[in-house]
């Protein structure tokens, strides 16, 4: 149901990996003396790489300020990366369903459609509870469902009903096929709360 | 120069007085037109908006903004599920616009529709079959 920052993590880990690998290779080359052999301007093996006086280089206040700002910036980026790890639902806000806004707008909260889907799933036999989440846009909707079933449920039957009835009904309502659907099944020992009453339709002869 | 008959007619019109429609009248007419569609409903019951439940026989809530003879409506409506929402709301928009203009003479320029709930039709009427 929740989304993780997988793509962001992969991108940054690849970038950081490449940078660290390049740094490591450079240190190895400098240590083995290959770098000195390739370019005589570089320091030879087993001699200090930096020969100048570092105290004078870091003397001016401007250099200190630059280092401080760079440190704070890196820290902030790291913090943002950590915050991006929090799993998020990222639900769609509201779907715009109008053709021509000049004649008026048509808006439908994605949660309204979600609760319609939930109500439909809850009527299936063996389903204890469900939650549905819509993402994307009205033209390209994504549906994620979490269905909690109990031991009386026939899971294949439930999946078939969802594919044959619930998903096509949502497609009908939005007038577009769903781009992606996800079903998460969960098993619970609870009893279903819905279905406590039924309308009687028995035949009466007077 | 007006003819005496035309002059008399206009004086006659003036003497009839004016008919003024309150904004609420337009709101109620629009709500009634919307509720006459079988797929649309409003909410009923509750106190101060708490505990209201969706009801296909209730009038949807309509708010009208009047600017002279031109009205902009915003309708909060519940719909049958599943119906094609775009088609149905477009049909509803045309119908409300036509009927409100025909009944009140107010030109409807914009109708904003917000779908507040979606509910399947009751499969059974709740009545027993009579033989």
C-alpha cells in the first residue's frame, strides 16, 4: 500500500558508489606510484600528497565560511534523504473529470472512488475488511487494494471476483482502463462485520 | 411616437408589478432537477451536518452565485456506482442548465459538480414478492 524511495536510493547509491570507486582507484594509483610514473607532477609513492602549508590555506575567514556552508548543505541533503525513506501512501487528491472547464468543473475525490471499491470488495464472501487506494490521474489511474480475508474465504474466487467485477466497475466509472492494479491479501481470524442483515424477499401467499 | 394602444400596454405591464426570485429558489429548482435523475442523490438526515447519510431520494445540495441574470451553480451530488462519471455528469449539467433556464429565465453559465459519494443501487427493493 505504501511507496518507498527505491528509485531515489538506487540513483544516489550508484552516484556515490561511482565517486567512492573513483576516489579509491586514485588513492591506490597514488600509493603504488603509478600516478607519478604517468605524470611526474604528481607526488611519488610514500611521500606526502599535499606539500603546501594547510594552515595558511585555511587561514582566511572566507574559506572557513565556504567549508561551513558546504558542510551544512551536505548535512541537509543527507537529512532529506533520510526523510525520503519514510514510506508514503501518495494518494491521488481529486480527479478532474470535466471536458471543458468553461462550462463547469466535475471533481471527484479519489477517496470517494476508493470507498466505493471497498464497499464492493466487502460484500464478497470471506472478506473481513479491505482498503483501496487510488493514485495517478483520472486518465491513468492506479489502484492498490488490501483485502483481509478469514479462513472461510476462497482466495481464488475472491481474486476472480475482483478481476471480473470490481476492477471493470471502476474502469466503467472512470471511463478508462486502469493503468496498474495491485492486490495485497492478508489473512485474519476476525469475523466479517458487514452482512449482519439481509433484505427478505421470500414469497408470501395470501 | 407611440400609438395609444402600445402606450396603454406598457403602462399595463408596469402596473402588474415585478416578480423577483430568491437565490434559494434557483437552488431548489436545480436540486430538484438533479434529484429527478435516477442515478443521482443527495444526503438526508443528521443534525448540523453530522450523521447525514447518502440517499438517492434526497435533493443534492446546490449553491448558486447570481450575477445579474447569469448564474453559476455548484452541485454536490451522490451518484450510482458504477456509472460512467464523465458522461453522467455532462448529461446532468445539460439537463440542469436547460431546466433552470426554462423555468426561471436565468442563464446558467457554469455548473461545478462535486461527486461526494458513490453507492451501488439496492439490488432488492426490500419488499417481498406478492403472489
